[in-house]
């Protein structure tokens, strides 16, 4: 389902544990439970409709949607994750405080909930660029 890739740059390794890229070998819909954790993550999606409810996040392929970014904060309760279809995703998984290096505001202001959309023009531009390059070159970008 996912491949984890360690950053090549020593500078990025200080802040990012790995990048996660989705694969489409599974049978869909795919549903699993994410358990409480201390990690932070920015999953970037393309052509995906995202539904966020308390303790539930759903992803559905939708070619009318451009790139979207979710901020996953620290989960405090089990959360059901559902992929209705295979979707185009790459996630940035941060070290415990690593996300703070990339934003000028405190993380708690960005991710007050365990899951929310990120509406930040710099990151939206980056996501748009990311999905224009082949999958094998995305982590380098």
C-alpha cells in the first residue's frame, strides 16, 4: 500500500523522518484504523475528494479536484481511514517537532484538530508542482 523513502538531504533528515508514497495494489475500498500517536504528517493528494469527520477521514478519486493537503495532528482517539478508490498521494512525515521548521506559526494553530485541510498558498503551489512530475521524481522535488 505504501512505500517509505528517507530524505537524501542531511538538512531534511533533521525535520523529516520519511516520505510515504501510495501504491495501488490493494483491493478497494480499503479501510483501516489509525491509532493515537505523537506524529505529524502532511499528506498531499491530487484528484481526490476528502471527507473529514470526527475520528473518520475518507478519500475518493475525483478528477475535478486539484491538489489538496491535509494536516494530520496528533491523534488522541482511534480514527477510521477509508480509501474508496486508489488515489495519488505523497505524505511528508515529520520528526516530533520537525514541522515547526516549515511554518511561521505554531503547529497548534495549523492543526487544532487531528485532521484538517491546509489552506496555505506556498504549500498549495508546491503540491501543484509536485503532481506535475513523474512519481519517481517527487521525493527529489
